[in-house]
């Protein structure tokens, strides 16, 4: 099997200090269009993992909450390691603006969101609709916010 270098597997996961926003790359398509890929790391790799039900609920909520705070959101998908999300946006985006939007979205989850606000929780709209926990999502959001969201993965530059 040919070896393909994947940027996230080159990152020293023992050197980062979560929670943070990290710009992974800006990619340019053949027609000049650009996308930016971000690492939204919510908890410290190899020390914590957000339980699947809570992570699933955070995923569904961030899908809408980040789109109300940012332009050009393409996708926000959870890491399999359960420590955060990839955020992919159109154009070149700024870490600080992404971090502010993430902080705002997590604050809304922690303080204001009710079960009725969680999108995609029916059998028709979700592939694993029984695997949600708003309680867990709120508790993780509170913990992440209490630690502060940094705009740098290696130095704590909390917004």
C-alpha cells in the first residue's frame, strides 16, 4: 500500500494544549477556489474523550450554530478519537474568528439550548437517532469553556 502523508497524523498529539482552534491547511482547487480546514480540538488528546452520545449532540448543534456565526461553512465533522471536530470552510478564514464562533456556539449549548433545539434527532433525520445526550453535550460545553479556547495549539492564547 502506498504511503500517503496525512497532516493530522504528523501532528504531535502530546505537544498540543486543548481546547484550541488550529488551521490545518488552505487548499486551492483547480479553478482557484479555496477551502480552509480547521482542527477544533475540544479536549486533550489521549487524556480525555467526549462520549459518543454527547459528541453526537454537539455535532448536530454545531452544524447549525457555527453556520449562524460564520460565512462559508461547508462541514463540521467529529474526529473518530472523540476529541474534537474538523471544520471545513470556503475561502481563507481566520483562527480568531473561528475560535470566537466556537466559543459562542458552546456558550449557547451550555446555557440556552433545549432538547427541542437539537436538529436531526428523529429516525428519519439521523442515522443513529437514539445515540444523543443533551445533558452530556451541555456538561462538556461547560468544561471546555471553563478551560478557555486558544487560537494556538501549542501556547495558550485564550480568546
